[in-house]
């Protein structure tokens, strides 16, 4: 006989908080048969989403996992500490905020899920038509709330999951649209033999007559129980006291755990950038290279020209020997600007222009559950986000440095001609006389390494936990400051190493 879909035996679940542990389930025991269409209901904050996220492997790896005791099995495998990779591939999740990738078209969203599942991309139009998106809309941003839900359903069905979780799929919809989404989920469930569907919802009216049973989470007793469709549902109390777990960790242990996870998160980001350096998402990588190369060029060119022109103007204008040794002054100015100053300043200009945008984009994607949606499709966010960013910045920053040095030199030539009437040939011979291959290799090395570290910084901080818009803004600020600091360290260290 096949194992039940869910099997909980004396299972307890508690969230680790800074001020202790919040107990969500206490010695809950329940068996949920396979193949049903279930509603998971209960009071807000009672642990419904936490239970599903633990089962589906959607807990944030940079935060402490919920503390569990007892047994919790899904499809015959233990998920008390998260599912295995093999089990995760058999499940799919519709997130409350859908997590649709705004940079892709609706069809590309479905094709991404099909590719991750190893299925033909030609199935995308049929999947979209099945959920009522025919003709296919052009842009995700133009979709209404109901259409976004339909697209989210099409995307998860691309993987043909054995288990489907839906977190508040009718939230924010009017009653008519909500009922249509509920009926769509039921049709999708009935069309897949053996699938089990679990819907977290407070909108019981929309699912009336569509579900097989209700899994009620009683936040007073902190237990689960099965109820037949016609039975009186678990009421949600207006106020419920939060009970703290008796075995709460000490502040020291909690702080140490967070420190270890933070260090492990940094190490994981670095390891992922190396292991996953060969690009898999070629379209994303090409887009990132183009954006990081061309977007900052006007800003870098203008700022570099201003610095190159002003530096040359003041060097010649303030010549202490009044016109003598102009060739030597140009030699020194050209050497400093080309080999040291402009590569450093271009790294700053690049970071200010590109890193801020990358960190804001990643932070918003995390906040709107787009990063989590990649995990639900079995896609490692590093493949889709980190690797393209590393390639983009490791190529884009050297390109920006080349543009910066070029425009600084052009502005320097204009300034030299204006101050002392230096000829073009004379300027070029003096400006680049002391610049050699070592300077060029060093500048290239500093730019590539700086671009790599800026990419890591933006990705790591941008994809960290985001509970509010303020967290997104803070990650952008920290990304800019830390990325500039790392670029300064790289340029200072390599400059001293090579030239000292």
C-alpha cells in the first residue's frame, strides 16, 4: 500500500525568533491520503505557510530553519528538516505573490519552467490556452490580478508535479475571479492522475463544493485535524496568544547560529560563483553582459573626460617652471591616470551606475518572491541570476575602464592643446610614453577582479531575506558601499604589489 501524502507523528514546529521560539504545532499527528484536493485552513500566523514551505523546501537558507520534533513525512520521505532534491522535483508551489519573472514574457515564463522540467518548449501555448490565456499576452506587467494567477498555474503545471501547493491563490481577487481560479485549480487537479493538491486559503466560499476535505490547523491547541467538506470548519479566533516553546535556545546560541549561517551564506555565494561559472542561461547571460557594458558607458565617459581634462589642465597650468618640462609633466600625468587613477575611478563610476541597479533589481525580485519561484521550478537562482551577473560585470567593468581611459586621454589632449598648444603627435608620444604592457595587464586584472567582487556583493545582499521595502533599500545602500570598498581594496592592493 502506498504511503500517505502527509504523515505527521507527534510533530512539533517552532519558529526561531530573536526573542525566543514561537510554537506553531505541538505534538500534531495526522495522516492525509494521496490524491485529494485539500484546503489547509486556520488562523493567521498559525503556521500554515510555514508547514508548506518546510515541506516544499522553500525556507530561506540564510535564516535558521524552524525547530522541529517528531516525524513529518511527505510522499513517504521525511521532510522534517526539508525535502531531498529528488522529492522537491516531484512538487510544485504557487506562491501568494505568484513570483512571475517580469523581465520575461508570459510565454517565456512557462518555457522556463518547461526547460527546467526537461519538457518541450512547444507545450507552452497549449498550457497557456488551458488556463485561459489565449491569445497570449505580450507582457507580464500588463496582466490583471486574475491573469497573473492563471499564468502562475500554467507555469507550475509545466512540471507535471505529483504534489501541488497553493498559497492563497485567490488573494486580492474579486469573488467572480476568485471562483474561476478555484475551478481552474480543481480542473488541473482532476486532469492529473494521482496528484495531491493542498491549498492554503481563507477564502472558503470560492472553493465551496470543489474540495475533498479540509485540513484544519487549530491555533489554540496547535494541532491539525481532517474535516469532511460539509463539517463545521475551524474558526479563526480574533486574537490568539502566542505561546513560546519551552526548549527555546539561549540568546547566545541563537546569535551564534545566525553568525554561522551568515558566514555560510557568504561561502555558498562564493562557491556558487565558481562552480556555476559556465553559463547555463545563455539569454540571461547575454542580456547581463549587454546591460553591464553599455548602460554605464555615457556616465563613465563623461565623468572620465571631466577628470582627465581637469587633471591635465591644472598640471600644465600650475607648472612651477613656467612652460618647461611640459613633456615630462604629460608623461607623469598620463602614467598616473592610465595605470592607476582612471581604473580606480571607473570602478567607482561603474559601481554607482550598475551595482545600485543590480542590487535594487535583485532585492525587488526577492521581495516579490521571484527568486523563490525559481527554486519552485527546480532552478538554482545562481544559474539564473549570479552567473549572468558575474559575466556581465567581469566583462562590463574592463570595457568601462577602457572607455574611461580613452575619454580621459582625449580630454587631456584637448586641455594640453588649449593650455600650451601641444600637437596631437607630441601629446600622444608624451602621454603614453611610460605606459607599458605591465600597466595594461594590471589595469585589466584590477577591473576583472573588481567586477567579480561587485557582482558577488550585489547578488549576496540583494537575494538576502527581505521582509519589507525598507530591507530592499538597505540592501542597495550596503551593496554600493561594500562594492566600492572592495574595489578600492583590490586596486590599492594590486597597485602596491605591482609597483612597490
